[in-house]
C-alpha cells in the first residue's frame, strides 16, 4: 500500500511543469480512460480495451480544445 502511494505521489509531482494544453490532454486522457473502462465493463466488453480507447480519445480531445482562460490575440 505504501509503495502504491509513493508511486502515485511521484506521478503527480511530474505534472507540475505542464502547460495548459498538456494539462488538458492529461486530464482528458484520465477521464476518458475511466469512462471507457466503466463502459467496457458495463456492456460486457473488455474494460482494458475500453480504457485504452477512451484514454486515447480523451487525450486527443483535451489537447485539441481551445484554452478559453487565455486572452486571444486579435488579428489585424
């Protein structure tokens, strides 16, 4: 149990230097993997396959979404 906690803590520490797009890709991938695993398990399919597909899709969507927190530059 302590080893799992140490690995999780070290994993989170590696995320501190990410920019907004990388943070969105990471969180999108995590949310997609969780949702994909749940859907795969509920529908009788493979939870692992669902997690892989959901994680890839979530990461792609997270990386491609606009960063609405940043002011946009006006084109002239």
